[in-house]
């Protein structure tokens, strides 16, 4: 690897560590918060209307039935 490629790789790694990882963590946190609220609402709808069945479920840290 040349010196310029090495510097570029270092800058990319720095950018990823400072910007991408922190933003990704914030998005995941917000998504979990929203999904928790949606699950509560869906549970309430299920209790009021027995024909309704919620399709949102969390499997291995991911939400199945969620479309963004």
C-alpha cells in the first residue's frame, strides 16, 4: 500500500468511527423507541378488536414485520 492510500484509509476509518458509528447507534436507539411505542399501541388494539393480529415481533434484535 502506498503512503497516500494509507492516509486515505486512516481518514476513512476515522470518519467511520466518529460519524457513521455514532449516527448508526442513534438510529438504532430511535428505532427501538418507536417500535416499543408501536408494540404498545398494537397490543391495545388487539385487546379492543379480537380480529386484529399484530405482525410486529422482535427476533434476535431485529423487528420482523417492520417496513421502513
